[in-house]
């Protein structure tokens, strides 16, 4: 399990997440500034939308980074993917087949 593709880095997670938030902030600042020239309430609404967008971008990017790291670690360990139906254990597909009362009389 030791390899360059299987290690999870909190630094990489933080940089990717905060970089996405910074990118949204850089895009939204000129919009807030322009909205401020139109009306102050419009600027406030755009600023609130920008805050929500920054939080959403950070969450989405963090989730994707963690999911990709989990997939790499799972593949490196050789474990089957639990979401793919063909990779499940044959007995786990039919839970009633192992129960003694499931036989038809």
C-alpha cells in the first residue's frame, strides 16, 4: 500500500479546496464591485451568493479529492468495488439462500 498514487495528503486536500474557493472569490469580486455601482442591495445579494458559492466549491472539491484517494487506496489493496454488482461475493447477492428457513417446502 505504499506508493506515490496511494498516499493521501491533507496538504493536497487543503490546497485544492481552498484554491477552488479562491478561484470563485476572484471571479465574484468584480461582480460584487460592479453590482455595488448599480445598487448597494444588489451588491449585498451578489456577495451573499458568492459566499455560498465559495463554500459549495470548497465542499465539492474536497469531496472529489477524498473520493479519488479512497478509490486509489481501494484499488491498491485489491479489494473489489462495492458498488459494482459483479464484484460482490456470490453469497451476498442472495441473502436468503443461506438462511435455513428460506427453503421452500
